C-alpha cells in the first residue's frame, strides 16, 4: 500500500461539485482517502480565466505509479477535461500526482514528485494543512519549509464549504441527526465529530447549566421531578427556538440527544405516581418539536460506560452507580422500538471501540453505521 498526495482543482461550471465528484471518483477507483484539506480559491495564473478552487488529499493505494496516473487522467476525461497541452488553461477538473511514497521517477510519461509543486502556493497551502512534515525526496525539505520559501505570492482565499469524505455521503442525506445512548457511551464526542465532518452545526445538551443536576445526584428522590422537567423544557427550547434563530437546518445539525430521552430518564428516576404526569407533559411538547430523520443509538456496556465517566472527571458524576447505569441501559433498550417507529434508527455496538482516542476506531464506527444506512428499507 502506497501513500500518495494529490492536488485537485477546477475553474469551470459548478466548481465545488466538480471537486466533490473528483474526490468520490478517487475513492471509488484510486484508493482509500485518508485526509482532505479545506478548499481555497485562487485567481487564474498565467492566463485570463475564472478563479480556481483547489484542495489536496492524502490517499492510500495499491496501484503502481503509472496505473495511478492513468486512473487520474481517466477521471479527468470523464469530467470533461481534455489535456490539449501542458500550458495554463481553463480546467473542469485538474488532478495532479504530487508524491508517491518517497519515490522519484523522471520519464517522458511520469514525473514524481510533481516538478512544479514547490513553485505553487495554491498546492503547498492545502498540502501543508494535511501533511506539513511530508519531505520532498529531492529537496529534502518539508512541505512547510517549501511553503515558507515559495516565491509564489498568489493569494489563497479559504472557502467555507467543505469537501465531504466519501464515507460520510450516506449520513449527509440526513439534515437532522441525533445521537443517543446511556451516559458515558460517547454521544457528544460522536456528535461533534459528525458535525465537523459533514459541515453541520453541533447541538449539545446543556447539562452543565442545569442547577438541579448536582442536587439530583446527591438526593435523587427529592430532585428527580424538577430535574427531568427542566431538562425536557430546555431540550424543547434548544431544538426549536435556538435552531430557528441560528437557521441550523439550512445546512444540517447533529444533536447529542433525542428529546424522547426525557421519557427514558423520567421512567428510571421518577416516582410511580409522578411519571404519568411527566409523560403527558412530554407528549404535549413533543408534538411541536423538530424531529430528526436519523437517530444513531450507541450500545455501550454499563461497566465500560462507568469507566468512561470516571475518565472524563465531572465531579457531580463520580458517584453514579453501576446499578443506575444498568437500569438506564435497560430503559434505553426498551425505548429502541419507539425510536425505530419515528425515524431511521441505526443501532451500533461500540463496546469494543474507543473512537474518542483512536481514529481507526472512528472509521470502524462510521463503517458500521454505513452498513446499516446502505441496507434496503
């Protein structure tokens, strides 16, 4: 498996969509994409043309260098690029091979590393973002050092839109995603990661601002009802008023909870005569609450969840018992059919993963989610 770095650019038509199509084609026929830089806009250099969008990506491939180059040329051609000459010109899609491991190749058909990469600010800028310490095998300088010494002064203007990693394409079809599971399963960490990858807004439960939470952990019987009621009210407010004010649903949002979790916790904490009243209040409020189209439920063992809780060190959570987490896990399991009846539900066992610490485990988690999203309804 070889590690290669590619530059991708376009200055014709829907440039951003063309770049995304190029990324998808690379993932389909070239290899596994590891990293994608942000996109920068630059003026056309050397000719009078429309501004370019440019980015870089890191790819692992089993293709030999010439096979790889042939594959890139084929992708360009399928997207309307015709390489009439090597000069400066408008380009629907421009794919350049920058590095292939530490290989040096100089033939009529192939030049590795790319002979002009050290002269191009619009290549080095995105490259430094994903591989600042990549060493040029001829110059023995890192990408960062090459950028500092580059005489090209072309201005790079970052673009707010992101190129989506192909493994998130199924998730992008949902503009409102919620992540659920027991305390300590990694809901917030996954919600943040998905929001960053998708270019969505992150909606995190405001538990730290709830004045009843520390009191509840000290005296559950006394403070369970005001705690659950205050959480329900705040969840409702956040996914409705705050979402509308911030216009979150125009781009998408990932929340680290679903409003119906109020029922799970209330059933687990309230007195028998209190729950029916709480349930009535929930039903009234939930009718007008914004609802996700996808819920990702993370299955975690109570034992592992308790270790995660201890690890993150929130003082008021340190006395959460294993019995409480076990009851909570049981409540969530009983709640799964309710979630499945109201939206697309993906249930993923994460008891063997530490996706907070290990990027490879995050990839495994996304693959497990995609395996279910790709199933026929």
